[in-house]
C-alpha cells in the first residue's frame, strides 16, 4: 500500500478546498490582534508611532500588489534607431521608399 496508480488513500484534500486548520489559526490570530489593538490608546501615540503601527498592521491585512513589467511587449531598440531626422523633402521620399521596401520584403535596411 504505497503511492501506486489508483491509490485513493493519500490524495489529501481536494484541489481548491480550504485548509480548515489554517483557517482556525488565522481566525484565532485575528481575534488576538483585535484584542491587542483595542487595548492601545491611540491618542497617546505620536504621529510617527501611528504611522509605524499602520505600516505593520496593513502589511498583514491587505494583499501585496504584484509588480507589472511595462516593457514586456516592447523590443529593445536602441534610441538612435527610433529617431529619424529628415532635413529635406528628398530625404523624406528616399526614407519612405526604403521603409516601403523593408515592409514589402520583410527585411531591415536602416
């Protein structure tokens, strides 16, 4: 009787179900923290002590935010390739011709 295929004795709790023991511990800790907070006279605390208390409490009461990478879909193109300076109409026309050729043939010339 081990971990062979078809063994139904060691599957644990179903996926997505809550851990009841963990929920009980969290509930007891919440009660303990609420009781301690109720014994603190906030009016006697300095402004910096109030801010510090908020920092400590909120990190356990609010979910942490995940960072977002804004550069996920952007290519790493050097800045000089992103900026094109055209000084006259002839250069602009040549640049447009080259860009059209690049698009048509799927190549990069400049």
